[in-house]
C-alpha cells in the first residue's frame, strides 16, 4: 500500500469516527477501504500534490491535536475536504449499497407524459 493511500485511509478512519460516531466497525472498515481505492485511482498528475498535502495534514495533526481538521490553510483544507467527502460517501454507501450503484436505467414511471390517454392508447 502506498504512503498516500495509508495516510488517506488513516485520516478517513478518524474523520468517520468523529463525524459519524454511530457507524459500526464493519461499515467503517468498508468505508476506509473504499477511500483507499479512490485515492489509489487518482490520476498520476494529481497524486504528488495530494501526497504532499496529506503529509502536511499529518504534521498539522501532530501539532494541532484535536483541531487538526479545522485549518485555514487552503491546500490542507482542500485535502481534508477530499478525504472527508470520500469517507462520508463511502460510509453512506456501506450502509446502503444501492446508493453507489449506477445501472443506467430509470426505474421510476413516467407519469408526466402528455401523449396517450388513460387507457394507454396513442393520440
């Protein structure tokens, strides 16, 4: 596992524990794995910048203690937003796996159609 992925997953686990304290260990672990997969899939052109920001957040976490998520530094704030967004989305998908599925089909009925009659006959 790359250092970027391990940094992001460690921070994601802390974020989920802080923001969603009722999430069970299985759901949290599934969400953390999803964050790791998403970060590993980042384009090569983006990965170095995200890695530097991640390391800087780790330094800030050691220095700021409990307030490490509340930073005014733009690059660090954006990294925290990236990991938080991935973590919270993954935690919600772990709770309801259908949230992340994209079948490409519309399962709802078309009730707003103006053609046809109540009997289903055409115009």
